[in-house]
């Protein structure tokens, strides 16, 4: 079992810096305007009634701010926050121990909630709805279930795969929100704010360049900013301009639309080794020397979203844009549906 009571910055300096860059209030949170407005209403209502906020489910791709919003909720409500994750809770007893130790109004943040085990899910149903758990004492026919009352708490669940949540669990959330990828101008605002916090001198064109290569994801935008900062520091560049930002991103193998080494390796294998496909995911993973799950969850979503690759019934195929991005032309008579 794994849980944290405070900020997740107990690791290396990089993770501490990442946590420090997170906004601490809804007004500082850039993007996701619809979600922010909805959450603000829920928070104001809960505070005016003096009750715990409804359970919330935040879904969407990694790096869009689900964890940040959970910390903002705690800050706005003035409540402590407990952090754990679906994979870390291996037994229902682990979850029962966490729930029974919560205080009144505390926020429990469960990341990757879709990966909870079935027994833990079933325990959570009762805890979310009736604020109690049944603790089983003994084994076999003599086992006795003792109901344990829980303080009113707010569960904030985060998931990258909302479709894997069973309906009984999903229906117990009073509010659900899906977070979308960010626009380039929103990422530019995030980078500008982060640059000030990091005391990095950078001009608008360099900010726009980083934003355009950040794959619509704030976490990536902040990471690229830190890498550009490192480059400028080593090269003794006092103020980061467009040229130095481009040089840094080129060194870190991030191309004009945000493809990194793995993305290009997958696309190149598909285009140059398999003539555009179709090819099975496992074969494609072997061709680039990566695990199937890594290709499927890291590289494929962005390539598909950029229109460079498509998924078909027969396998993965490169699109005309995919061929073009690598400087190739699609074979004569080639079709996505062959």
C-alpha cells in the first residue's frame, strides 16, 4: 500500500520543481475553462453549505492537470489531502485502512482509479454512498461484518481510461469532467508563468516555439522549458531567444510538431520498414525495441491525433501526412483501407 499526505515532491529536484510550478488556485489555473467554472460552482456551494464537496471524477490523457486540480480543491476548501493510486491498493483492506483514517472534510485523491481491484471497488461503493465500510472479522462461516462509520470526505478520482471504470463506480461520482488538450496560446501562458517562477529570461517567440512543440500538454511544456533553460545555462545564454530555443529542442530531439525520438522511430518503422502498413502493434513494438504498452500508450495516441498514423482492423497504417512528415511520398495506389 502506498499513500501520501502532502505534496509529491519528496523525490528528486526535478519532481520538486514540477510541483512548485503547479498553480495553487483556480484563478491561476490556465485552460480547461469549462471544467474550472463547473468546479468553482461546486466548491462555492459546498463552502456556503458547510459540507464536504461531492465526489469528483477527472478523466483525460496524462499531464493535463488532474493531480493539480486535486491539490487546488484541497487548497480552496482548506482541507487536507491524502494521495494514493489504484495500482498501490492491492487489497480491500488497504483501502479500508486509508478510509478509516480520514478526517472530516478530507480529500482522498486516487490516481489511475480504473486500476483498483474488484474487492476494493466494491468497498468503495459503500464508502462513497453511505460513508461507511464493513470490516470483516474472522474467517469462514464464523466471519462477522462490523459496520464502521466514516467521516464525510471527498473522493477525487483521476483516470486516463474512463471507459474502464465500471458503471456502478462511475455513477457514484457527483461530478465528472473530461479534460481536453490545450491550445498553443494557453500553453504559452503556462510557459510564461513558469519562466517567471524559474527566473528564466525568455522572449515571446521562444515561448511560442516551445508551446508549439508541447503536444497540447502542460506537463510537457514545463519539461521542455526546463530543458531549454538547462541548455541556455550551459551555453551561457542570458536571454533565451527563438534561435537558442530551437537549438535546444533540436538537441533534445523534439521536432517542429512535438514528435520525440520514440514517435519518429515508430513512424519511420511504419513508413520505411513496412511500406506504410498495415502492421500489428506487437510487430511495430519489436521493430523499435520497445514494449507494446509503451508504443500503444505513449507514441500511438499522439501520432493518431496528429493524423500521421491510423488504426484499422488490419493493423496500424501511416497516413499521407505521415509519409509527408518524413519526406516520403505514399506508394502509388496506396490507401488506408487496402
